[in-house]
């Protein structure tokens, strides 16, 4: 079965509308379509999708991954803590920045965390889990992910 690759996504031939779509459309797909439209807030779906995307990214180092996150306008990532078994990555200017908070506990950037998980697992050649511990939508100053290395 033939599959799309990340490199295929750059093959854009939209002569009138160009290569970009509004952030509102992405937010609508993620938060209304997936988060509100799927069981369990779409978590199983976004985690599966995100891991697959992360594994497909053309990166071989953590630095390349963080740079690609910025180039793709996912957000502005930076490592805020690093130890032998844990890494915390803060993402400023995430896609959810500016959205109203509907629930103080709600975190909506699980897709981005799963992208990190898939890519970091591939880069490091070991099992990695990522969980979102801060989110703009929950009132935090940025989104943040705790990466556990096994």
C-alpha cells in the first residue's frame, strides 16, 4: 500500500489560493471537529495521528525538531529542563494562544505533544512518552510538555 510522506506535503499547486490556510481552520478542525466531535475529546485519535506525523518528520536531532516546529509555525519551542530521564519543552505562541479558557483544567495541545513523542522516539531510538503539563487554554503562560525517556 502506497503512503504519503512528509515530503509529499510540500507539493502544492494551488495557483490562486497559495500554500497557506488560516489558523481558524486548523483550530476548527482540531477543537470543534476532533476535540468536541470525537469520543474522549479525540485524544486517542490525536495521539495516533501525532505520533505518525512525528515519526515521518525529516529530523535526526532534537535541535532539528525544535527548528522544524518553528518553521511549521506549530510554536516556538525551547527546552526548559533536561535530565537523564526527563526533558521539559515549553512552546510559546502555540496554536491555542488567545483562545478563551473554557475549563481551568482543559489542555488541548495533545496533537503537538504526540508529534514530539513520535519524532523524539525516532531520533533517540528508544521509548519516549510525552504529556502536556501546561496549556495556554488552561491559563498558563505557555504550553509545556514533559518528555519521559525510557
